[in-house]
């Protein structure tokens, strides 16, 4: 009985209910020859004559009546399965708790969340902003499903997947900015600056870069929060090195964002605990974040 497949059973039921091969083909979205072939194969597998052809219509035999009464529970099961698949695609009854570092909140995460809601309108979402260390604590405590971080994450307890990368840029008074929009890291280090603490991901990346090149930032004003760097730099008319996302999200009059030479990049990562009850939503968000990072403007 291996020849009795689900598709052949569906064809049998459609022909039985409509007494017409052409009508069954339209309902199933198949060609008439395909429906006829599946019907012949079904009869051959069952070794039964299930329909008789008379005046262009097909009439079920007593054997077909008996088989159809047994097959209705399968049809109901298929209907329930289709409904369940659609609810999963829509996210109905599913939840996704997301945490992200602040730099990605203004421009990168919101469009990705918007697209995710478009794909899964039934999904219940919670979104928060926290440092990488706080995100890891929340993951281990089961408070969130996914954390989105920047820089190098020192953990092997979570599933870490790359989303893309960012780069450091120089923010400086427009009067001091080079005409070509590109400045050497050594030149920035000689200016009065507003710096971010080395405890943060961007501070660590910058600290590693300057140590590698044997340079140092002198007389810097330290900030513990990246969002405080641009307004302080503007108010004090000083330079700063920060991530491109924070710089783009906080354009300020009289300040220019310049490319750094050499180029200093950092990874953007997603961390999750596996398995997750919201795996489909989680995977969709990862794909959308990758797309958002790959298509953003970089100049």
C-alpha cells in the first residue's frame, strides 16, 4: 500500500466530492492530466476500481464510498495542519523578547522589527535596550529570547551568530574636518577629545586600536554612555571617536562625521539560547537584521 500517498488521497477526495476531474483539478491547482494520473495510480495501488466514467462524469463505486468515509478524518487533519502552519507563519500565540545595544536602536532595529511584524502580525513582541553583559544575564535568566550586541562577546554559553559589522568614525567640529571627509586616527588623538570609557564595547575596540598603533588620546573627557558623546563634543567643540550608528542617529549642527584611517570595524552579533519556543520569529529577525546591516548607507 506504499502507493497510497497523501497527494493521491487528496486527489481521490477532490474527484469524489465533485464527480469531475476538471473541477478537482481547478480546486487543487493541478492540470487535468496530472489529476487523472494520480487517480489511476491511486486505483492501481489500492487494486480497486473507484470511479466509472459515464457521459463525461465520473461516478464513485461502492468501494470509493467506503474509502471516502474512512478518509474524511485525514482531510480534517490536513485542514487543521494547514491552519496550524498559517498560525505559526503569522506568529499567533508566539512571543519574542528582544534586547539590543543602544547604538542599533535608532536606525537599524526598528525597521527590522517593522518588517518582522509585517511577516508575523500575530507575534507579541517586547523590546528593550541594555548592555551586552545585561543581555547575557537576561538570556540566562530566561527573560529574553535574543540579545543583539556589538563588539566581541566573551561567552561560550549562548548560540552566537554574526549579523554584520559596524565601523568607528570620527566626529569633529566642521571647521576642523578634512575636506575629503577622511582623518587619520593619529591626527584625532592629537586633538582635544570626548572619549568613551574602555568598559564599553566601542571604548574597548578603540583602546585596542590605539594600543596596537602605540598612540594615546590625551586630555580626554570620559563618557560612560555613547549617546552622551555627540552633544558633549558639540558643546565643547571637541573631536570624538564613536560608532557610525550613534553618529548617524545624532546629526548636530556644526559637527561633521569623518571616515577613520585605518578603517576600524567591529562585529554585530545575535545571542540566543537554543532551543527557543519562538524559533521562527527569532530566525526571521536575524535575517532581517542582516539585511538591514548589509543595505545601510556607509558613506
